[in-house]
């Protein structure tokens, strides 16, 4: 499944900008009408203005609906990420309101044009056009909060990462300020903001490193606190979404230094929670800030983003653990490879089927005809 390019979400206009754009375009349309009879000319002008304003509003709104990704077509990670960032239900509800408004505006234009056909004086045409404009403005006013929500959500969604499901992915997690962003920086091309205070990472960042022409993605998640799920904020929920739905392996960092913002006991509680949450994924535990630790038990992996201790060893460990280039069955075909379904019966009568097969054999390549002849001899 292709990753979502959140940055391609189109700009959302303010409600008044939508109306100004439509009415301005409509006024230009009236100048294009030519008719020597004033009565018919005015009717055509008013009708065309109503139609042009309706088309502009509807096309603008439906463009937003069309360009915003459908959540049902997205991966479980993208759905969880949108839910954590702006709310999946709000996402669907607001886009639904926008689509309703587009359909309603077009309906208003049709009703107004039908009425104009029955009017017999010029002033009635102008009055009906103003009435249609007022009704369209009322519809836009009804969805003004939905439009404003889309504009704010767009600013948030454009910052979400795009994860390529076809490439290996490593999720880096742990408590706040344990060195996740610094580790991502030295391991990959990603450059998150690095500072010594909690929640430096306010959203998901994605870094990369290459090995044998394969790109390994590293997702830098916001820090998690040792507290119930219901008390976690939006930043932490984005990290939970990443942990639950992506990643071939999870890299959990522990900070044993005295300056750690969370006690070792709370960090271990957090590790136990993550382990329960991800029982089907392998978790690699790494001690960060090795240059500030006096002694680490033998067999435990430690790294220092400042001095580079253990960085290359960790990189090789990740590559070996994921084993992305392993070939389990060299003869296995991809899941989406086209296959012949023997259960599907040919269409037509037996005579028609036989005639089609005979025609296909006549136009088959020579080598294929020779094979068919040999097969018939054997049979």
C-alpha cells in the first residue's frame, strides 16, 4: 500500500474567500451573454451567474473532498495517526459536511434556474439571482466551522510522516529525553531537533540509512510517560500509533544516568507496557548515553550519540534482526501476482468456446503450436 503524501493536501480557503471567488467569477460570466432582446438577455445573464457561482463553490468544495485521502483506503498506521492527530471521526464528519454543502449548492442553482423560466419581468430575474446568492451564502455559513476545521487540520496533517510499507522500518521509543532524537541523527540522514528537555520531539520524524541499496526507515517517536492510556496527550498518542501499526523491530532506549527525567523503575514499567502492547514484535533494548555511565552489565547493548560508542554495532544489529533480504521461498510468487483461476467457467455455448479456442490456436506463435501438437501426440 502506497504511503500518503500529506503535504499534497490542497490549501483550504476561508468561507468568505469561497464566496468572493464564486461571485467574482459569476459577474464575469454575465458579460459574455449577447442577446438583442433585453428580457431574454437579462434572464440568460442571471441564470448564467447563478450557474457559475454554484459551479465554482461546488468544484472548490468537492476538490477538497477528492484530494483529502480517504481513511478507509489507508493503512492501519495512517488511520491511527490521523486519529491521534486530528480525530478520525472528526475527519470523516467534516469532509461529509463539505460534500453535503456542494450537493446542496448545486440543487439551489437548479431550483433557481427553474423559477426564472416562469418569471415574466426583469426585476424578478434579479431578485431570484439575489435570493439564490443568499441561499448559497447561508449554506457556506452553515459549514464555516467545518471549513475552518479543515484548514487547521491541514496544517497538522502536512507535518505527519510518510512511511513506505515496502521498506524496513525501525521504531525508536522510550521515555522523554533519553536520547531518541540524537540517536536518529547519528544513525541516519534525519535531523530532528535535539535538546535536553522533555518532549523535544513534538511529532513523528522519519530518518533513513541505506544498506546494500535498501533504505531503512527510523521513526523518531515522542517520549512516553509511565501513566494510563486515558491520561496520555496527543503527542504520546502519535507515538502509540506508530508502535502499534508499523515497524519491523522496536528499539527501546533506557537512560541510566543521574540526570534522567524518569526513574529506572518507571522506565522499566513503560518497557513492560510496550512489551505487552507489542507482543508480536521483537524489541531491542539499548542503554543510551553510554559515555555518562560508569558500568553496564555484560551482554547489554549501549550507545552514545555524542562519542559514537556502539553506533555501528547497533546498526548491524538492526540489519541482522530485520533480515530484509532473506529469501524464504525463492519460487514463491508475490501475493498480487496474476494467477489462472480454474474455477471460472468460459462464457458461451460449447460450440462458441471450441471455435474461440481453435481461432486462438491458429494465431498462436509457432513454438506454441508445436508444443500443442506434441502434447496431443502424447495424449
